[in-house]
């Protein structure tokens, strides 16, 4: 760890900054995995299954794959995930769930959100957040039944 004007910096062996503590005590970890993905096109109703967010605003560590819809944990830790999907164009229930390594995370419905659209011309958004303990190579996907692409996102980060 080096110190310059009250700022402590820990470097990776490749020279990149791993951790900085400034003179006010703020801790910065610029290499901490984090992503924010979204549906980058105006598609109609999506088929049930893995929802693939094909664009990213942020993808630190390149842990989110825009072709498979998977966030893959690079290290063991506790992660925070959030998703929000738009319902439009069909009446009836919609399911939104996080899957871990291809399997549902819940039993008894505690990781499932069900929303209703009152008719075929209204917009409604369903959101879900979870704090999950993962080991390296575990992956998380969003599974859904019948959501539209616009105004939908999936994000997450390593808490610690």
C-alpha cells in the first residue's frame, strides 16, 4: 500500500488500483464487479424463459453476457441483484424470477412476483431485488413469462 497526501492506494500486481482510501476515509474499489443491463431494442412480447438484456450501460469486470443473459460471479461473495420488467399487451398473470445455475431460487413462491395487467393496452412494471450468496462461476439469470422488452433492466454488484 502506498500513501500520497493522505490517500492510501493498494495496487494489483499488474499495476491497476485495487483499493483507495482517501483522506476523508472513503473507500474506492474500482475493480468491484458491477453491471447494469437493459433491453436495447423495442421488441414485442417476449417468449417465456430466460430474459436476455442485450445492452449494458455498465459492465465492470465483463461479468454480464449480453448474448446469454447471464451474470457469472467472478469470486465468492454476497451479491445484490435487481430487475424490472415492463408488462404490456396481454392480460393475465406474469411471473418474474431469478434463477441460479439454471434452477429456480425459491420454494413456495418467495422469489416470484406475479403481476396483472387489467387489459391489453396498459403499461405496468414489475420489479424484484435479491441479496444472494454466490461462489465463483455461479450464474444468475432472469426468468419470466410474457414481458415486453422496452423499459426493462437487470443490474447487480458484489456487496462483499
